[in-house]
């Protein structure tokens, strides 16, 4: 008998259907009135039985099928095998971890699921949006679904706290906006992380960059450089950051600070703390600054900060890295150079009245390297576009040296070695990386070319 447990790991493929004993929604789908009536009664029967069995009990397909037939008989209705299967299919779909969205969650091409109201569900593939034909029964059914998903993600929303963020495992990041501040709503966005674990080898396989580029990046991290991953939404910043973080030496102590827990590392000395927004009473907020200050008392060697989103986060991250703690973080920007401008903008907001030259000096002392990742316009693949070393300030100008730059020659992705001279030459060569020995252009590694 094939089976699926509602409580199973949500990022495993679900090819089966054990049905759990839990409180079912009272909403019905947009099926025929007869189906809808039987469905409602079946749900009531399952809910009644769930109250009298263990929470760990799961219904088999045969048990649900029998309940459907007995319910139809009790109502004096005759249904065919096809009609019974239709009702059972709806129940099974509703009971899966992501309900009606389960098939989208299991589609490896989908990076985001975007729901604007009960009848408008979109998906994003390669930063392109497509409208699906999936819809919830009605607004009430959709709102119940959102509340249930938020509960699974360990959070909630309300008119007092209308925006909520949470994680389901390390697989799905949940973001919801309460209907009180939406035109339609509620809004629900599910960001799907397809890699529970990711390595440099994986990124080479997916064609993010040649092995030589990654050898340079990992050597910089091993040498104690602070690295910033820049890119737009959905380009793979966090995935790249996770892979690079795995190269931190095993003898170092790492502190990971995030608002939602997306970065999970297989490292012997790693700890995680989270920032937190204030509650509905206006209390309980834990700021990035508080987390970083606490971290400096935790005997950590390396700080990994999930994302620099605002002035407070930027100032806290730059301050701790400038004090001698190597760091790794991500930032939204359209280029490596724009990432520097955004840092200056954030720091300017946090330190009003401070001259640009002072802000630039702070960045130069804190950040050593910026890696820009984006989607190739020709292939749609995620590529490392630019690798930019940040140098000292001279004559009021922040020195920058581009090391690698992505381009397409013919139909082949290539990375130009723009500079073979690095300010970190000694450290790089100590870790086996010699820029001077690299050719003018790098190709994807031979064993991965055919798949890209």
C-alpha cells in the first residue's frame, strides 16, 4: 500500500498518500454540488475520527476510500469509481504539507510561488513569472491555508503585525502579508531552496563558474578575507554564500546571524542566532547590532550575516569586520560596483552628517572582495559575473581591481582573467592559487560543459 505522512520531511519527493488524522478545513472546492456535499461530510467524519485516535495515526488510501463510499451510501447517493477517485484525490492533495501548492513545490524548475489571492497563483522560473491554473476554493479556504502554513513556519500575522516571515525546514522560506494592508490578499510568497546542502563542486557542475574561479574565492576565504555576495532577487546569492562558507577552515568558530534561518553549515564549530522583530506589544525586538555585539563576546573567528538589508545591518556588519573579524554576507545590487554604492548609502543613513570619504574608508577596511552573481541573459543560467577586489582609499577614491569578468563568446560561456595581480598574492599562493599561471580566458570545466 503506497503511503505519505503529512508530518514527513517536506523536501522529500512525495509519490504516495497516507492521510494523517488532523483537523481538516471546512472549506470545499469548486467541484459539483454533489461532490462538494459528500466531500464536506467525509471531512467531518475524518475530523471526528481524528479526535479519537493518536495524533501520529495516518489514514491509508483504502480507509479513506471506504469512508467516502460509506458516506455516500449514508446520504443516499450513488457515486462511480471515477467520482470516488476525484473526491479522494482532492482530499489527498489538501492533506499534503503544502496542500494545493504541493505539485508546484515538487517541481524542480520553480524557484518561487507567488499567491496574490485565492484565484491567482503564479510561479517564478529563472526570474520569469507564469500564471498557473491552480486556485483555492474561495477566499476563506485560502486564508485558512495561509494561517496553517505560517503555523508550520513557526510564525503568524495579524492586523497589528501584518508582515510575517518564517522557514519550513531549510527548504521553504515563507513570507506573508496580511490582507489588511493588501489590495486583494493576503499575499503569500514561498521561496524554495532546492539544495539542502550545496558545495563548490555542485556550483561547478551547474556552471556557475570554472573551478579556477572558485579556487581563488575559497583561497581568499581561507586567508581571512571578508567577502560580499551581490546580486538581484532570485540569482542564487544565498546558495553561493552557503557553498563558500563551507570552505571556512574547520578550526575556526563561526557565528551565523539571520532573520530567517537559511544558511545551515556542516561545520564542527558553528552557532546560529537570529534577529527578531518586535511583537504586537512593541517589545522583544533583537536587532542586528545586538546580535553582532553579542557575537563579539562569543569567541567567534568568523561572522556570517545572512543579508545586509538596511542601514543598521550595514553599519553593524562593517563595524565588526573592520575590527578584525572576517565576514561573509549578501546584498541586493545589480553589479559589484553598485554594491559599494549601496553600502555607502546604508552607512550614510546610519551615520548622518559623516562625509562620503569617511564612509568609503570604513568599507575599504572591512570588505576585501565582492562577488556579483546574476542570470546570463543568453542562457538563463546563474553565473558569477564579476569578482572585484576592494583596496585602500587613495586620493579620496576607493581602489578596486577586477579579477574575473563573465562574457559569452559565440555560444560558450567564458570568464576573462582581467587582472593577474592581486593585493592578496601572498595569501593566495600560500593556498595554492597562482593567478599568473591562469590563461587569459577560462572555460567551464570539461566534465561539466556538455550539461551547460
